[in-house]
């Protein structure tokens, strides 16, 4: 009201409602329903008392038009207040909805994090389990190999000696019996040799005794002979002993790759290269000149993850040792490359052996 009196020389006395509109709009916009109604009512009373002639009294000089003015002001104020109120309510509703949305989003985020943690845990324990299973399988193979070699092998050797004794001690046996005994003797020899091969393939004793290089040479020679695939094995002379796990992992990888070359590649030759870089990394590369892994197979291996138990086992074994596996394949051949960090303990072993 005081501000309106200040503006009187500028706006004139005829329409005193200018500043009251501003006050009502301000109150409707920012202050809420009841403060704006109060502002409108107080404005009317103030204008009535101070501005409408005669000033400083509630008497009216021209009651008809002045009351019209006041009622008009109140009506429009009501409209503005209603608009302001509905606007504020829709704002509040939006804020509420946004708040709910944010809450739902946060909840979802928390659930995703929980699930991810659970999945990671499950993955880790699966990896640990598969590593443990590999190790158990290796141990079991070693045990079966030893049993076959030591018990069945020894029994067969004794059986062979018995046959020899029968032939020597019974010179009067008829020729048919001698032939049967010598056939049986030959069969025992054959079984012995088969059992020795099976036992060595299950777990090459050379791997424990003479190390990776000797075991690989032995395996590759046998493989070449059986499959008629020419294999070029390149191992540096300086390669010392690696840890047991590394030696068996590399041996099994070469074994699986050569089996794959025989079964899938159609190649007549293969190259195996073992490189030791600075005694910190060992790289094993197995290459063939075959037809390569078909696009469908390689897609299945990359996506569904169902195909390729051999490669998956290899990859898992290497992963346990901190290594990686790479497969490069095209229609002119396939190269499988494994890289393994040399473990501290293994280097120490080598140092100990060299000292
Ligand atoms: N050297 C290779 N040349 C051509 N194809 C290969 C070769 N090695 C593997 N493959 C293809 O990759 C697939 C996956 O191999 P692998 O994981 O060893 O499983 P599996 O030998 O049991 O089929 C094979 O089925 C074969 O189609
Ligand atoms: Mg295979």
C-alpha cells in the first residue's frame, strides 16, 4: 500500500489495483493457497480504506462502481490463485513422481550391484572348482598310470617269465602246445606294450623325471609314428625345469593341439615352438597347415561357448597359472599360442639346479 502511494504521481489515483495484482500474483505463485487468499482480501480492504475516496475511511463515494471494481478484483484474484494453486500442485506431483522414480532407480541399481556381486562370486567359485577338478584329474591320471605300470605291468612281466619257464622246463611238450605257449607269450608282450603306452599317455613318467622337453620329444615321436603327421618340435636347449603345474599345462596343451590337428585340420605337418623370454614368460606355439577352423565353429566357440571343450579346458588351465591363449585360424592353417608367466618358485628351482 505504501509502495502504491509512492507510485501515485506516476500511475494516478484512478486505478489503485496495480500493485495489488503484483502482490496477488506473487503470493499465488510462491506462497500457497491461504496466504494468497489473505493477500487478496487484505489488498481489497487496504485499497478500500486508503485509496477509494473518501480516503482513510470505509465510506464510499460511488458505491456501485467501487463495489464492482472490488468484486472484479476478487474474482480475477480467485482465478489467478486457482491457476497458481493448480500449477503448484502439478509441480508437487511431478516432484513426487520424480522422487519415486529416483528411488526405484536407486533400488534397481542396488539390486543390479547385488546380482553382479553374486554372479562374480559364483564365477570365481566355478573357476576355482574347475581348477580343482583339473588338478584332481591330473592326480587321478598319475595314480592310474602308476597302478597300471606297477601292478598290471609287473603281473604281466611275471606271466611272461612263467611262459618262458614252461617252455624251458618241459622239453617234451607236443608242438601244438609249444605253439600255443609261444602265441600266448607274444600276446603278453603286446598287452604289456599297450599298457605301457596307455600308462605313459595318461601321465608321462618322463614329465616328472626328465622334464617337459624330454616328455614332449617322447610324445611327439609317438604321435608322428601313429598319425603319420610330420611334427617339427623346437625347444631351446637352455630351457630349464618349470613348475610341475606349468609343465603339465604345456604338455596337455600340446597333446590337445596335436589331437586337434589329427582330428580336424587335415594337415600333414605341424610345428611346435617353445620360446622362453628372459625367463619371465614362456610362449608355446602350435601351428598346422590345415584347413583352419570353420567360421561357424569359431562363431559357436566365441558366442555360445558350447563347442570346444578342448580349447576351453586349455584356456582354463592357463588362466589358473596367469597365462592366456590365442587362436589364429584361416583357411591356410591354425596357430594356437599360449603365453605363461614363469612363477617365482619355478625360477628359483632352476637356479637351485644350476647352482
Ligand atoms: N587345428 C585345427 N584345425 C581345424 N579345426 C580345428 C583345429 N583345432 C580345433 N578345430 C575346430 O575347433 C573345434 C573345437 O576344438 P576343441 O575345443 O579341441 O574341441 P573338440 O576337439 O572336442 O571338438 C573343433 O571341433 C574343430 O572344429
Ligand atoms: Mg579337441
